[in-house]
C-alpha cells in the first residue's frame, strides 16, 4: 500500500469514525432518555426534567415559510459551498436559526418551547440552491434577515441548503427543563388552515435548555422517534471500527511501513 494512500485512509478513518461515534452517542443518549423518562401531561407537569408529546402550535403570529413552502415555527439553516480540488468537499459557510419560541399542546395544556441551544433530532431536507426558483430564492434570502453575510456570492459556484424545521401542527417530542410561572399569560391557539375557531389557553410554563439538561427536540410521535434513534449503538460500533482503522493507518504511516 502506498504511503499517500495510508495518509488518506488515516484522515478518512479518524474523521469519519469520530463523526459516527458522536452521532451514535447522541442517538443512544436520546433513546435512553425516552425509555427512562415517562411522558408527562403538560397541564399536570411539575417543575424539572420532563418529556412532552404533543402538537406544535404558533406563538402569536410567529409563522414563516420553510424552504418547501410549509408554515414553519422554527428552522435551523445550514448553507454550504462546494469546494473542488484534490480534497473536494462541501464547506459550511453560514448556519443560523429562524424562530426563537413556539408552543406545544397535548390536550391537557400548552407550554412554551424556547429553542435556543436545542439538540435537534429533526428530519433534514437538503436542496441545491440553483434548483430553487427565483421567487423561492428571494423569499429565502428575505427570511434570513441579513444572516447571510454576502447573498450575492451565492450566484457563483455550487451551493446547497439543509433545513431542519418544526412545522405548524406537526407531532413533536420535547425533553427538557420545565419551569412553571404563576403569572403566565393566556396564549391564542389557531388552526393551521383556519378551519377551527381560535382558542385561548392558560400556559403551564416553559421548556428551555439549561447547563444540566439540554433541550432535546424531535419531530414525530414517541414511537417514530425511537425508531429513528434505535440504531445509535450500531452507529457507535461502526465509528469505533473506522476510527481504529484510521489510527492503525496513521501508525503505519509514521513508522514508514507500506
């Protein structure tokens, strides 16, 4: 085996293995939390670490359009540019969040979800920038509210956008630190298509991230989320194997063996 190939395998193994280990551990940790923590009813929940399952509702009029045209309450956007050459790759240029707060309702009550710093387990959608029509591109740039530092540069080269989003009225699973407040104001619950009359509900409190308990946000029912994170152990095993190969190739490279 050529020494250059050893170096490439070492780099690939170390980076790929580390990424798989981190991804697998996150999935495994979320699975354990879901299995160990009983689902709480929002209207009856006490303060502390809780798991809520319910529907995503808008906080006031804080609704915007996602990349695929759906009414969204929160999005994490990652914009990458393709760098060609010997080590061709997609390079992250900008990453930002749209939306800061929305509501979750489960029939017994409603709670605020403060999304800042959340660990996301949302399904991703990736699209090439040049495949979006001009109207959608302009709407996307407007929604970014200046977070893209040089939008004119996106007219050159190859770009792609990945969006992780929470859409209006979808099923959600949220795990985090719940805080109740005595003077919580009423909130207005609106139907996504205005088929139902507005409802006013007393908020039970809010979920947010803290140093001990990160806020975990996943789309889908509990069963659907468990099915997505159930292979975390196998992902970690694959990551450990790739990392071991990378370290072995690095050792052989250092020792000068082919």
